[in-house]
C-alpha cells in the first residue's frame, strides 16, 4: 500500500490501474479511522480491484468556532489500518495541496442543504460538495462509499452526482455502533467518562422513536416529541434538532407517508453528535 500526499502521485497511480483495466473504489474520510470507516473500506475492497482512501480534515466544511484545529489526527495509525484492510492507496494531502491561495470555486447546492445539520452549520455542505467533487476528479473512481451515519451528506452526494452527471456509483453503508448503541465517530474521543455514558441517549431516544413508528404512529410531531423528551431527560444533553424529513429531498414532513429519515443532533457537553434511522413502510 502507498501513502501519498500530492494530487500528481494519485493521478499517476490511478492512470496505471486504468491502463490495466482495474476498477477503483474510493472512501473519502477525515481520518482517525475506526470500525465505521473500515466497514466502508471493507465493502470497497470486496467490490473493486483497487481501493483509495482519502484522509483529509477539510477546512472548507468547518464553520468559524468549530473543531477544525482540535479534530483528532493520526495518519500512521490510519495508514496501518488501511493497509491491513487491503486498501491500495491512502491520499493524505495538506490543505495547501487542495486549496491554493487563489482558490475561489465552490459547489453549492440548494434544497437538500437547508434543513437538519445545515441550520447549525450553514456552510458545511458547500465545503463537503466542493471537496468531494475535487476528490472525485482526482481519484476518478467507479464507486464511492459513504456511511448512513451522515445520512444528509449521503443524500446530498447522491443528488450532486446526479445533478452534475458524474459517472460514479454511490454506495451507502449501514451505521456501525459501539456495543451500547452509540454510533462510532471520531468525535466520540472528545467525550469524558460521564459524557460518554450520557451519549447513549442518542441511540436510545431513536430506538423509542423507531418503536413508535413500527407500532403505527404516523404523526411526525408525536414521534419527534417522544425522541426529544427522552434526550431532555439526560442532564448533560442538549438537543440541536430532532427532525423527520423526506428521505430523498430532506424536506420536513408532517406525516410518515413515504420513506423518511428520522435524524437528530445533540450536544453532549460541548461535543455535537448526530444519529438517525430511516423508515420505509413495507407494502402489504
Ligand atoms: P468522517 O471521517 O467522519 O468524515 O467519515 C467518513 C465516512 O465514514 C463518511 O461517509 C461517514 O458517514 C462514514 N462513517 C463515519 N462513522 C461511521 C459509522 N459509525 N458507521 C458507518 N459509517 C461511518
């Protein structure tokens, strides 16, 4: 496995693979890799001849006052994991390699990027779409792998690929959780012991919501209120949002009468965590 830091090196490697007729899978990440990321890598390795993993803490998707500087980084650990899981190439650019001082072209989306995380992080998806477009142009993969943990991001990327006619298959992968239900996340490392225990409220509250929906509740207000009430019982937790949206458009809905995403963002102390589940009514 190779670890490279320049766009040129990625292109040289990819060109050679394409000449050999190899298929390429791509897993974009911000690093500090855990089992959630590695499930994407494993899927890619199983479906493609070569897998590229990018490890890049992308400055343009962080807003002012967010955790860009403190975001955890450990490229040696990440590269070792990627090698063990069968990746062929890790791309770990410096910010200057991706954004020179004249950089001024962004990929902006409307609609899907107005609700949920976009309310608290208004420039986040512009940064995500921009960096993912750049990475797609650099790696030119056949398939790219994204986690359902970031469900709005997955919907946004699917839309962007359609809208901009990118010839890349987007593969969504299920959420990988800790034993107590907490969705794995690089940001979980911010939590102290008490906060870590409190963070189980995210998955627990969603399980309550899911049970309600599975028992036939179709009012979004009622389901959202039940989830919110469970989160509010936890003193260290503060709700950012609890929202049910159309699974494709990410627009709020009042009734669960189509495929929906039930999503929440919760502050545990200063750490903002997200979780979700999808629901589609089975046809009788
Ligand atoms: P990040 O490094 O947080 O930007 O995540 C990189 C990719 O890994 C994204 O597509 C995430 O959705 C995915 N991912 C992160 N955590 C998990 C998880 N617990 N389960 C599944 N996918 C995940």
